[in-house]
């Protein structure tokens, strides 16, 4: 990372966790069987464990339950 840092995207330009899950649901209903979370460092995103957990249910179980 440059010593002067980097410019981060404002929150209003990023998808919310709910928006990501909504898109995942629509993709699965359209026949998508793989979803990749990419761009920057998605694994340091707040709520990533909820997104992954819910995505698992959409892809394999199709009966999502709320995160614990």
C-alpha cells in the first residue's frame, strides 16, 4: 500500500449486505451455481460471514435462515 494511503469508495457507492444477498438470490433463481465475492479485500468486509452463510443456503439448501 502506498505510504500516503489510498482513496476508499464512499459507503453510498458500495452494495449493502442485503443488496448482495438479494442479487445472490436472483442469480441462483436464474440458474447460477457459483458466486465469487471479489474486488479489493472482500474477506475484511463487515458482515462477510453472514453473506457467506446466507449464500450457502441460497446455493445448496434454498431455505435461508437468519444469521445467528
